[in-house]
């Protein structure tokens, strides 16, 4: 990934700042990918360390950190509240003595003991989903304390998430920093196939709701037999969704399950429309990747998706769990190549707004402001 961060130093301490990213694990999810992308950019100028609460899982994200030479600690957290892991993280942070602690997802509450002792540390937490769905209620109580009494800053990834954060935590400010992707990586020539191809790039988790897409695609396929559906991703629900596709009479030539793929840009470039059927979301990286690839996006109207998916411009929103509405929009796009091309051009022009470089610069500016505020 090319590019450098802001040229001026974060603080008068000098150009190099010690940044620690803390997360539960480094699986293939969007939050994990965003952390790795950000850490890689930051490591060009700063001392970056990543802490994973759980053991190594041999994922692509872990390999990328290895290849970049970023120090990553893998701990041995047990499920549920793990006091031993809490002590491990506190001791490790004491040893690393970071200028910035940047937390993600449930791992945030494990930084609180360190926060209580170190006021001069900039404390940043990215909220990757709507506030009431980001973590369980008892976790949110600890986060409320961190925001109100320890100087932790909740970063919202879009306007919709910000509204939920302000309401949930009864605070007046939560800076918005949009998620970012490597736009150049996905901006390759769009070679839409003659056969109308629907693609879903997502982990197979209950909230991703791929069964809704199967239901809608069956309706589309009955009306337009020369159509196909591609799933790229893996997860606990994959086997059940594959079995359901077979029971619906959708052969492997019609519905393809690729698993985790390193060729997502190429897959998008060879598709007709991107679909996401989640029951809740923050600001999915997959939608932004589809924009960069020039694909229309059809998605359920949940979380922050409606902040970027606009009906008739970038794609279409449909009600959650409404297979008929989803099928209707897919049929509309299938039957109107000119509309697909119009949306494709608009999305390619919009995509640079969400470039990873802009996101990294925004986080660096936030770090600088918070370090300047500290005693």
C-alpha cells in the first residue's frame, strides 16, 4: 500500500510516536482488516504495536502484519470476562508505554485499568457498529465510564453511528472518521460478464443473513435463468447456507461458494452487482470496495449503510428481511444495463472519498489533538 501520512509530527516529542492497537483477534472481519490497513500505514513513520487478546489464528491479517515487521502480541484470553488477560494487557501496556492506545471492539474495556493510571496517554476507541450492537450492555457501562471520566474518545465511522453513540453514552461529541479502503487496489477495469452475476463478499455469520440473498436470488433466477450468484467468505453459517442452496435446487454452476479469497478485486470486476443483506452494520468495507470496483450496491437499510447507499445513485436500499423487495431491485438492475453503467460511473467517482490514506490522516490528526490536550 503506497502513501505516507501527514508530514508534520504528531507532537513536539518528535515524529515517531508509539501507537498500540488493541483488539480481540485478527480474523478476516472488517474491523480487523481496517486495523491492519491502518497499522501498516502508520508504521511508515511511527512505532506501531498490535495486541490480540486471543492466540494466533494463521489468518491473512496476521500474515500482513508479519510481512510488514509490525510487533504483534498474541495472548491467551479465555471466553467471557478474563481477569488474567486483563492483568496481562495492563502489564504489557506498562512495558510498551504507548503515547496512543487505539482500541477496537470488545477489547476496549481491557485497557481501562491502564487508562486510570496514565492520563497523558491518548485514548481512542473506534466504534465499528451502531452503539447498542457494538458490545453487550455490561461492556457499555465500562465504556461509559471511560468516555466520561478517563478521557477516552469514541470515534464514529459514519453519521448514523455517531447518532447512536451520542444517545447511548449521553455525550455531546464523537468525531466521525469514515472507514477507508485502498481504493487503487479495487479500481481496475470492470469486465462485467454477459451472464448477470450477483456477488456477496462477507463472513458467514448470522447477522450477515445470506439466506435472505438466497431467497431473493431464487426469485430472480426464475425470472431470468441466465443469472448466477457468487459468495466469497467463510464462517459458522457457511455449511448451512450451502445446504439450503442445494435444497432449493440451485446447483453449484448457479450458486458458487468460493470461501475466503485473495482475489476480491478481480471477483468484483467480473460481477454485475454487489449485495449485502445484514441485519445490522456500521460502515461495511465491502460496500466501499464495491464502489471502487464500479458496482451498483443493493443492501438492507441497516446501520450506517444508508449514509452511502443512495437509491438510484449508488444502488438501492431494501427493508431488512424482505426477499421480494430485494429480488425486485435485482431484477430492475438485471434488465437495465444502462442503469448499471450509470451507477457504476457515479460510484467510481465517489470512491476516493473513502480512501484509506484520508482515514489514516484523520486518525493522525485526532491523535495529535488528544496528545496536545493531555497534561
